[in-house]
């Protein structure tokens, strides 16, 4: 089947790229406005200094670190889950494959120029840049066959697609080469992705802040990252399915399997959360006890128990008894919000209750921090929307391959 025939067969996947109606602009304009406002907020903070934020003494890490850990975590699931599903040849995951503190910002390059390899912050920077590079290459390699199709399907965009397609024509040699490249990248992505959030946890665990100096933090952070990431993928794909009418490709059984995967990580998250707080409650020192009880019954109790409800009490029964599309949407939104709160309750209470006899402080985020948090969320969403106008959100060549395999091996 030639590229034009494949394009006609999967016209619904390509349809979002051919039109930009009112819904598109009604989405893009507010998101862009929020993102630009966050850029203004950053400029205001850059000119006036970090005193414009709610951070101070002893709370020197706050919203920015909460957002850093949260968004890095969400980014995990895309490439990591995609790689695992490909290695295990789980064909049901095909439609989901594509969807998945620096101080003075002008001196960010000093991290590389004046590297201190004894610092976990440098380990963090190195792992994140490595993961970012490998993920971009992974995504790009998987898209090359589809970009070759787009080059022929959209002549007015050939200026974009021709160089990106690398001259793809679909020969047997090209398919063999890309198959080997995908296999190598799948194997490489998994340890790199795990290392990223492991090192993020070490930025916390290598310190002596109460409830951070823990050996369980590495797997706890990795599980939490994948947990929130899977939930984000489900929300994004459900939105794409509804808006772009992709019901023929994103079917209920696909989401049922994703729901089972989410259920698994719900139980893992609950186990690690219970284990972390049990050990502190049973044998922690006075500083750890102060932080723990500020979460369980003190000033952060409301946030802590909201987190528990959103991350376990609500999604657990839904994912067992009601794995419908509405049920998965409710569970995933609860998990995303709950996991952001979890990052907050990990960071802020430990700063408020330090080990040393500092004067205890408090923290209230300023409009700058709220603006930049909203800008991150808007920018994250805007990137997906713009991507969907330039490239198919579902891999056409992998969908075609899966269909041929089903035809040749009917059950």
C-alpha cells in the first residue's frame, strides 16, 4: 500500500492537521496568554529578585522545586512506558506511544563550565539533559516514517517535512535500520529514565532535612513519577480522542489496559507512602516526628489527607470496579492534582521544621509563583496542541503494522 493510500485510510488521524477551527483558537489564545503572563512574571522576578516570591528563611525551596519535581515526573511516563510496551510487544499500547534550582537564570551555563561533581545538583542536570536528548531522538526516530508520508500528503509543508524525513522512501533497508535504532533506543531509555528521578530524589536524600534523609526516596520518587505520568497520558489521550474524533483508534480496551497499569501504580504508590511514614513514626527522631505530625494532625494535615484521598481513596475503587472512560478521567485528574500536593507536602513541611534551632517560619506563595505555575501548565498543554497541528498524534505506520499483523494472525 503506497503512502497516499495509507493517508486516505487513516484520514481521521491526519484530519486535525488540515483545519484550525474556532475550538483550536479558543484553546490556543487563552493558553498563550497565560504562558506570556508567566514570562512577564519571570521578567518581573528577574528584575526585582527572588524577594518577589514567598521564599525566604528557612523556606528556600518552594513552588519552583514542587513544579520541577512534578513536571519532571510527568515527563517520565511518555518515553519510559512507550519503551517498555515496545520491548514487551504489547500492541495495545501503540495509540499511546506518541502521546506520552539555578538561582540567577542567566548563569545556567555555569553548571557545565564550573562543574562540581560532588554535588547531586550536577548529577541531576546531567541526567535530565541526557534523558531529554535521548527522548527527543526516540520520538523523532519513531516519527520518521510518518514524516515521509506527510511530505507527500502536504505539499505546501514540504519545506518542513522534507528535511525532517531524511529522504525516507520505505525501502526494506530503511525499515531494517529504523527497527534496529528503535530497539537500541528502547533499551537505552529505560535506565536513563529511572536514573533521572532517582537522582532527583538524591538531591533531597543527600541532605539532612527531616524526612528527606531516607533510602526509600529513590524508588518512591520513581514510582510517583510514573504514576503521575500515566495519569497525564490518560487525560491527554482522552481529550485528543474527544476533540479529534479518534474513537476508531483509541478504543475502550486500550484505556482499560492503561487503567490496569494505573491501578498497579496506585497500589505501589500507597505502599511506598505508607512505608515512608510508618518508619518515621516508629523510629524517627524529634525533628522527623515534628514534620510527620505537622502532616498528620498539624497545619499541613488538610493538604496531606486531601492528597491521600485524591491519590488512593478515590482512584482505587474506580480502577477496580469502574474502568470506563469517565471513571479513568476522574481517577487521572484526581491523581495529577494529588501528586502535585504530594510534592508540596514533601518539600514545605521539612523546611518549616528544620533540625537546627532556627526560628520557625512560614511560607505563602506570591503572585509570581502562582503565575509561573499556571504558565508551566499552560505551556505544557499548548505544546501538545501545536504538536497535533504539525504531526499526527497517533503513529500511522505502527497502526498500519498492527492492522496487518491482526489480518495475518486472526484469532
